[in-house]
C-alpha cells in the first residue's frame, strides 16, 4: 500500500486525459505536496521521501510549462519524461546509497533490521528493478509519443506494475528463505 501512496501523484497524472495535462500536473503537484506534508507530520524524515520530493519538483515544472505554454512541443513527451524522471530519481538514490525503497520498507520492518547489510542490499536490488522499469518505460514512451493514448497508458501502467510485482515476489522469496534458515 505504501507504494501506491508514494506513486499516487504519478498514477493520477497518468490517468487524467492528456488533453487536460495542465490540470493533471496541477492535481499531481497538489497531491505530491500534500503527501510530503502528511508524511512529514507523521514523523517520516525527508530522506525517506525521495520519490515524493522529486515528484513535487517534476510536477511543479510541468505545471508551469503546461499553463504558460499549453501547446508546448514537450506535451507529447510528458509521459516519457515522467518515467525518465522517476528513473533518474531512483537511480540517483542508488548512486548516493539511499535506495528510495528503504524509506518505504522501514514502514513495515522492525528498527533493529534497518542497518543490516542484507536489508540494505535487498532494497538496492528492489530499487534497481524500479529504476530499470522506469528507464525502459521512458524509452518506450518516447518512441510512442505520437501514438494512441491507450498504448501509452498500457506502457505507463506496466512501468509501475512490473516492479511492484517483482517487489512483492522478491520480498516473499527472501522471507521464505529466512524462514527456511530459521527452521534448520
């Protein structure tokens, strides 16, 4: 559920018809800022909100462009840019050794596990999967920029669903392995 909350602005932006990209960007920006405020108030540190902060920056920029230049040549490429931005945010989080999934994983993991190398490594792998999916999505969406919106929507959804399924299955696999080791 945390992933859905984290990516809610992107999902909303993706499902609002492209003809209303200015309003979609504004709504996504408002959701991003609201999410940051809500999570900060509940005690979540800013370094655990890497995607949320990156989302707010992206949607602020797109909102300005969409309202000031609604016929911008950038418009057909905003789906690709959104995936590229997410790939960049996730990739940078890996580069600075703060995988964005750590903040999400810490929500459901005991504090004594947070600094264990295996926990961090698992999150590096999961974040790498998200990064790769967003990067592939960006490339495919750029090539589909002038095609039908249904095809683009399917690619955008897949760029979220594939790593989400991977995350759920990978975590289940790791937990099963750990349980197996405990019973030996």
